C-alpha cells in the first residue's frame, strides 16, 4: 500500500498514527472509511516499526565497531607502553655505561636532554592514545 508519492519521515508517521487513532476513537467515521483508515494505520505502524528496527540494528553495529576499536586501541597502548619501558631501560643502561660522575656536566646535560625528550614522547603518546597520565 503506497500512501503518498512522498515518503513520510518516522516522526510524521507517528503523528499520522496519532491522528488515525483519534479519528477511529471518535466513532464519527462511516464503516468503509473507518476500515480504510484502520488499514492505513496498520501500514504506517509496520513501516514505523521497520524503521525503528533498522535504526536499532545500525546503533548496535556502531556500538560493536566502537567496542572492537576500543579493544584494539587498548592492545596498541599496552604494546606501546612495553616498548616505551624498554626504551627507558635502554637509555638508563646507556647512561650507566657512560660511567660519568654525577657532578660531570656532560652527564647532567645528557640527562636533561633525555628527560625533556622522554617527557615529550610520553605526552604525545598519552594524547594519541587518549590515556590519562598515571602518577
């Protein structure tokens, strides 16, 4: 049954169903008009139900995709943290291997540069993965 050449929106279908309900409840319609109005209401109800079902399917699909993305993001973040930890350990080991005294300006400058660089790497990685910094 094609009601109009123009397709009604979901919201317009609901409004039309309310109008049909009111008309049928009034009891003022002749029998043949009441039957055709009822038929129109059934058609609109089925159409609205189908639209609602399709919307629910889309929402469920979006939620599932986001859940999968979130899991992948967690895995990447975990692997990144492991790699970051190995880098920090390697840098610490390299500084220890330099065997420079604490008072040595070279070691202090290297430490300062490395600290700034590591802070920048950490900040960028936390922003990228949308992770709150642990203190």
